[in-house]
C-alpha cells in the first residue's frame, strides 16, 4: 500500500491564482482530512469528510473548497490565493471504526507571492 | 473548546538519557490520544495511539501514558539516540461526533551525540 499520497510536493502561486491540491489514499478509509501547518503552530483542520459525498468544515475553512466524489480521493481547492494561505498542507485518513488512528501524507508546501 | 498544550517547546539532551515529553488537554471527553513524530520538512508519523479506556501503550523504547481525569499524557523515550531528534506532536481525537484531532504545537527534541 502507498498509504496517503499528495501532489504536488511544492508549489508557488501568485496572488489571485487558483489551484487544487490532490490527496489519494489506498487504505479504503472512510474518513479523510485536510490540515494546514504554519511555523511554530500546531496543525489546524481545514475540512474533513466522513465518506464519499459528505464534507464538513473544520476550524479554518475560509478560502478553501473540497469535494469527495470517491472513497480514495479528497482534493482541496484554493480559489483566489492569498499570502495568508502560504503554509504546509497535510492530508490524512482513518477508518470510521475502531481506534481511528490517522495516517498522514507527506505534505504540500505552498507559497503565495 | 479543547486546547492541547505541550511543554517544553524545545528540549536538548545528551545521547543515552531517558526523557519525558508532556502533553495536557483541557477537556477529558476524548476518544483517543495520538503521539506523532515529525522530521524537518516531512509529514507526520504516528508513534503511539492510546484509546480513552487505556492507560498506556508501548512500542520499543517509547512508552505513552494517559490520565484522562487529569487531562495529561506523557511520552517516555528510553536511552535516547541522535536519530530521535525531531518534533513530537500530541493530538486528541474529540468524542461525540466532532470527528477531528486537536493538535498541540509540539516539542522539538534534540539529542546530542
């Protein structure tokens, strides 16, 4: 199993541009999550999904959108990128039952200039 | 609102020393608690997960304990090695359908040869 994969690894955007961060998991997990991590801060939840077709806002959803059309994929869309969205973005997944251990992808480092 | 605090923010020890990392949380209504390791520029690696009904978990030189009533967890690392140098993050999974992890800001550990 590849686990949780994210693309791209790095990206530089200009203010006002848009992009989609891709996340795929091959563990058949129901739950998927997007976090952002800023220097010196803990991870903040942006959006999460408890299954295909179901998404919900986390702590810092403004400026982002998500969709979940399949169990495997959970893309994060940035519309009208702003410097405040410069961060490292992590995708994670877990089972809905049992211990709900979360598994993380390697991250996408995004800079908005 | 659940808050997770990790003290100290940074710790430097000589190789071979046993050490304890601390994590505290404000609301004892948690589903589980996870300890993660994060190397610079990398994603999060799950080290140990303690269910709310458990008191401790062990993996190799690592031992994590949980005291829900006092809102505390500790990560004990025995016979530390330079390869243990990383940032250690504690996160609690909220109970009651919130379906999310709340993270501390981490403890940056440096083990000196």
